[in-house]
C-alpha cells in the first residue's frame, strides 16, 4: 500500500526542481531541498527492495533506472556527435554512467541533470554492504558521509574525486532513507528528534550565511550547508511522515497529478532541462528579458507543457522498465473483474435451460399467462 504523503513529497520535489531550473530562484533551494528529499525517498525504497529480494534488488533498481536514460541518449548522443562531440570509448558511459558521460558545448548544459543518475547508480551499488553496516552500527554509519564532507570542505581531503564528494553531500540523505524504512526515525521521541533537527538546521543555515556561493545563498553551491540543512528538513518532513494522506485523492486533479508525476518522475527529470535551455533564447526573441516576470513564468508554463508532451511520447518506457502494463497517462481507475462482470449486459437464458435447472433440483417458477400479467398490473395501479 503506497503512502500518498511520500508520493506528495516526491511530486513537490520534482515540480520544485523544474521550477528552479527555469527561474533560478535561490530561495527555492532553501525552502525545499528537493534533491536531498529525492535521495532520502530513494534510499527508503532501496532498503525495502533489499529486504524483499536481497541482492537481486540491485539489478531490478538498475533495470528501472537505465532504460529512460537510454531513450534520452538515443536522441541526444547522435545530435552531439554531429555537432562536435568526439567519438571515443567514453561515449559508452551513456549506457552506464558510472562517471560523467561526455557532452559537447550545448549538451553539457542541456543534459546536466545526468549527475543525479550517476550518484543514484553509485548509491544503489553501495547499498547492500552499507545497509548491512547501518543495521550493525547505525550512528557511525549515518555520520560517516557528513564527516567525509566536513573533511573535504575544510581541506583535509584536498581535490577529492567527484563521486567521493557526492557521497559526502547526498549519501547522508540516502542513509536517512534507510533509517526511515527501518522505523528508527519514527521511534525517535520528539524531545530527541526536534532538537537534533534544530541543531543541524541552525548549523546549516549559519554555514550558508557565512559561505555564500557564486549565486548567493543557493545551497547547490554550498555543500556543507546543503547537507546539514537538508538533513534537518528530512528529519522533520520524512521522520514525522504520517502513514498516509488520503486527502490528496479527495481532490481528483491533485491525486491524478501526484500519480502521474510519481510514475513519470525520471522522464520529467531527464527531459526538462533541454527545454529550459532551448526556450531561454527563444523567449528573448519576443522582447522579454530573462528576468522579466512575464517571460519568466511563460517559460515555466511552456517547459511544463513540453515536458508533458514528451512524457506522453516516451514515458511508457518507465512502465516497461518496471514491468507494468504501459499506459499513456498513468492513474486511470481500473475496474476489477467483479465490476466488469456486474456492468456486463445480461443475456437471455438459452433454450432448454429451464429443464436443465429442474433436473439439477432447482425450483423454476411457472410461466404466467398474459391475462395474469394484466391482472397483476391492474392491481398495482389501483394501489392494492
């Protein structure tokens, strides 16, 4: 049984990511640290999959992750090869992005969200061992990514590999997902959880305020502040998650939107940035500046419309990857076999059926003559 509250969080995270990439509003990253929330939810699901099927869960998770990337690569890699990308063995990283796959000058920006799949891939591969460690030493395992990030930010680990930095930045959120799945966050009393969240949040905001990045207080540029503030947000938003949110489905439009975005989250995430990049100069041609409110929100609307179109075209790949029946638009109510049988038109009994029923010991009422039917109708009309 799905928890609609967690579905709602994922829906809000995806919408926030797309809106941020169009508008560039740094405040959005503070109000809702979407990427950390997405990693925490993914970590919880990964722990559940490992508990259910063991090591084969890694293969299943990769099977659900990679096909949508391959569809994107089938469109953009040939386009990049035709516009200056050298054909080298590194191009094969588009099949399995264990490291950043190569891109040309425009592809590097349009396909920049690929880093999320790279991190996700590493986290999935590490999960069986780390979940084993987490259940034997929860606090040291959970603290390890944050200690690693502090060491990097303070220069103790100079010039670390990108993947190692990303483990420090986002793997803590993934581990908080483990803690959510195992019920550790739920069992923490408020007098413990809330002060810890307050301490982490205060430390994160203090670091953000004193270490602004090139875009000001955009937490994507302030790694330690991002990790601490996101941990505080996850402790409250997911650690105190209700068991459900039935009210979401009481508003049909909202319930359907939450379902569609959850079923098509990877497609929306992968395809939105090319439209953001393409529309920015096009909107400028009509005379609106990049920061003009009308042009800005027009781009937001157009990006969502175009993402909706491409989701209709290729979103079904996510259904195939998850071994679901492909749907053009997910979330359509499905009738059960009993509902379909009840709605089916009744057929008249075949000739000779009454004799068969009597032979089986079933009482069949004798047919009435036309005169009896008329008399019965007259009595009904007279109120008798």
